[in-house]
């Protein structure tokens, strides 16, 4: 199966560096395009803020701008190294957005990180990588946390 289009999920954690590194090595080997995807929180948490609607909207907009800048910087660094790379920022439920973007982009491979360090963590927090594995027919490479 030729790999020409790789969807790479990033959340700006330390694990994202490992995920991008794995995807980069695959992209270089197959001359594939990288699609960096960051899924912003579907409902940013402002509990405890004594703020009105405009303040909340401003905070959300600032957060999205910061995430967009980070994502663009990652993509620019990869382009500077000679790779074909785009950056995509979407908002919504993580698993559903990753799966829908992989279809929309016609991805041949999804590269995603696995944050959970054990059963208790997975049960309490859920697992985005597990959800993606269950809901897609596209091959998925899961990069474990160190």
C-alpha cells in the first residue's frame, strides 16, 4: 500500500514531538505529504472565571489564535526541512474530528499518540487513540508515551 498522505495528530504535549518524528520518518521514506491536525477542545472550560460572554469569547479566540500559531510554526519547521506539510486546526469531539478529517483529506495513514499509561488512566480519561482505532478503516500508527 503506497503511503502518500499522512494525517498527524498533535496536541502540543511532549508526546507530540515523538508523534511528529515518527510521521516525519515515514513521510521521508515514502515522499508523502504530512497533514498536521490539532483538534481544539470542543467546549473550552472556563469554570471559575467571573467573566461575561464577551470576555469568554475573547479568551476562546485568543486560545485558538495561540494554538493556530503553534501549529503553523510546527508545519513551517517541517517545510523548512524539505517536507510537504499542511496544518489544520479544527474544533469538536476529538475522535469524530480525527476520523472525519482523515476521510476528508483522503489519508493513507493516521499517526496518533497514546497518553494513557495504564488501564486505570484509560478507563478514567478515555482513549482518543482507541476511539480512532475503533471508528476508522484507515491504518493507524499509535505512538506510545515514553
